[in-house]
C-alpha cells in the first residue's frame, strides 16, 4: 500500500512516518506540506492512500479531498486533525475516515485497512457537505497531467457545449462543470456577463461599446474581450462601480 | 512612588469575598464601623421626625422643637445602643443559619427597646423631666415603644438584608466576569503540542521533556481562576516558552523578532497579556503562509506609558479562512480595562500587508 503523507508540520509528518514504518506492507511514497503540493505529488507517486491534515496553508485538506474526488481513479483519504471540533463532528455523522492527532498506532492500522473500502462513499459525502464553501483552486486534468489553478489567477469561465473553458494567467483548461454551479460557488468574485460567460471582477479592465454596437468586457492579461449580453450591461456596470 | 499591587477593584472585591466568608458573608453590616453608625443615626432621626409630625398638628401650642429634641435624644439612645448590641453579637450570629440570626437580631432589638423605655419612664418620673410628653400609663408607654420598634426593626433589617444581597450579586458577577476573562489557551494548540511531543519522544527525549515542562507552565497559568499580576519579565519569559513550542512545530516558518530592551522588566502586567497576542499572530499570520514569516514584538516607553506592538504578515487573501480572532483580542482588551480602567488600550490595525496589535498601559512597579 503506497501512502502519501500530507501535513504542514514537520514533527507531525515525522510521527506519522515512524508509525507507518511499523505497519507491514506500507510504503511511504512521499510527503507534502500542503494540498497543492499533494496534488502535484499525487501525479508522480500514484499513492493508494493520502494521510491528509485538515488545517494547512495554501490549500487545506478538505479542499484537497474535493479535488481528489473529481479524479477518475481517486486515492483513499484519511484525514488527520489535532483539534477541529466542527470537522470532527461532521465526520462522525458522515462516517468519513479521520484520525485525531496524536495518532495511535492501532487506529492508523485500521484506518488504512478500511480506507479503500470507505473511499468512494466518503469523498462523495465530503463534496456534498463542503459544497457550500467556495474552493480556492480549480483542478483539471490536461493530457494526463493534473493542473491546479488558484482561483485568483482565473480571468473568466467560458461555457462551450459540454465543457467550460477556464482562462487563467498561465493558459487555458477544460473542466467538466456547469457554469451555473461555478456562478453560484464564486458569486463573490465572478459575475455573469453572458449566457455562456463569467468574468472575474478583479481582472476587468474596462467595459466598452464596440463599433458594431456590442458591449465588450476587456480583461487584464486576456487578449480576447468577452461579450456582454445587452440585458446584463446595467448589472455589470453596477458591479464594476461597486468594486472600484 | 507607586502603590502596591493595584488590583482592579472588582477583583479585589471578588477576592475579599472569597477569603473571608464568615465575616463578609453576613447580612448584618459591621455596626461598629463609621458609615453604618451614621446610617443608624439617620434612621433614628427620621423616625423621630416621623413621630413628631404624626403627634402634632401645626398651630398647636406645644413647642415642637423641644419635643423633637427630647424624642431625638431618646431615639438616638435606643438606636446607638442597639447598634452596639448588634455589633457585639455579629460574630457569633454570622455562624448560625440566616433565619435564626435574623430572628435573634429582631428579639435583641425588642429587648433593647423595652429595657431602655423602662429606664426612660422611671427616669422621667423620678426627675420630673418630660412628664408633659408622657401622658400615657407605664405599660402603655413601653408597649407603644415596643410596637414602634417592631415596625422599624422589620424595615431596617429588611433594608440591610436587601443591601447585602445586592452587594453579593455584584461580587458574584465580578468574579464570574474575571473567571470568564482568564485567557484560555486554544485546544488546537494543546493537541498540536502533544503531537509534537509524541514525535520527539523517540528522536529527542530530552527536548520532549523540556517541551512538556514549557507546556505545563503555560497551562498552569491559563487554568488559574483569576488573572494574577506578574512582572513584564515573567510574562515575556512565559510567552517565549510558548514560542519555543511553536518553533518546534513550525520549524523555519516561524521567526519572532523581540525588540523589547526599552521596556522596564519590573513593570507589572496581568498574566497572559502577551502570550495570546503572539498566539494570535502565529495562528493567523504565520501558519497560513506556506513559507511562514516573522512576528515582530516591539516595545517602547513613553515616560510612564508602555507600548508593545505585535505585528504579523497578513494571511494571503485566498488562504483558507480561520476563525477565533476577535475572542482573544476582546479578552485581552477587557483584562487591560479591568487592570487599568481608562488608562490602558488595545488597538488593532492592518496596513501595508501587516496586521498590528498595539497595547498601551501605565508603568507600575510591583511592591517589593
């Protein structure tokens, strides 16, 4: 069983590694200091199980698990937490695998043994219960590679038939999500300008009327302007005024 | 130059209340003390006024002032003697149940009044003084006085009982407030520290032992029911013990830069004044940064006012949100206000990517 240890604190990782060393058939394939690094390492190491701390900088454990749940063949996740009354309470009712730090050897052993079995169910439940909280990253696979894009670098979401194109400062990604859900999740950062487009308020440079009478939003770092539908112009203008 | 431990008034009330239950915890006040004697004199005089007003209609021939003077003399005599009697029996009465103590006080007041009335009647008959004001028979005079005493005693005892209850409630509230305000170290810190120690036990048992000692000191301080006063040097030492534990956990990510040479180490502060502020800075400003950061602790002295500023980098905007900030701040602020009402402050501001907490309080030395 290949295990990836994810915790931002060195002593916590050391302790987990010490305990894992005593479990036969357990192989530590890597350690990561936050969720983003864990997703990056997941590619290279293909672990069966992630021991995932909940409170971490950059990307916390709950968000990391949500991104993992979106993968075709997700690894099992066992959360570790020192004290997180709300999360623990939620997990108790949802039967999600978690360990309280300091972790006991026996509990770690049984959690790993059950991890595979619980995985699917638990990840679905987790997505269900953390759905209301906005992610800080968008995660997508592109040519067999996992891309993690911080939300603040995203300029716009453009819907196209089945997929949504994510335009960010490093390029573009395709994700399999509904624009309607994205609009709801990121309602504080993005605004709908067209039936098929959301733009980041922070990236808007200007709203202009083109020569042929169409309204266009120009975005910083994004060469293509995005069209604003006529009935949304007033709404967009009001939002832009409020953010400035 | 400075007074001894200037404990906040509320705390002093709470502590007195706790340490001397038999003396302070009794509904009768100390009748030998000046303010209470004054109250007794006032009550006796008011009763005298009442009786004179009730006895005479304006325009009657009798000298009103003379009557008031004699009655006052008589009632003050009763009032002060009663006060003396109650003062003498207060200690033994404080040990018996409230109802019995109240009944005994009542009976003692009646006896005092009865005996003094008897003496007054005989004295007036013997000397002939004031016979004009004693038209009643012997028994009528004593009975009337006893009846008045019953009414006045009930009112007065009731008054002292209500006052005592009100005072006790105020004390109880003050104590509850101080206990609630005593800084609490967060549970997440406890369990993270224990986890750190668990990982150290195999690799570095000596360090693990030291860490347990640091942790024990911190918790001993935070579990105290009231916030004691310590020197600034002691408070900084405790804050640095806390810092050592966090350094083990966070490694290179945590740096704390202490610039506190300007502060007098013998200044007195409420215990756990700085530690929660550093904990807050680490929790919000350091743990949320992937590469950590530096917490600056800067102390300056402005004549008799001390300033301590603790600043940390603001968490990145997209960082997972963390709660619990306001509680710790409010707690420290309130304890500052209790220690130095109106003379201390806690200000928070964030600018240029830094979050700053600044506490200001007067420099007061502990008595040797």
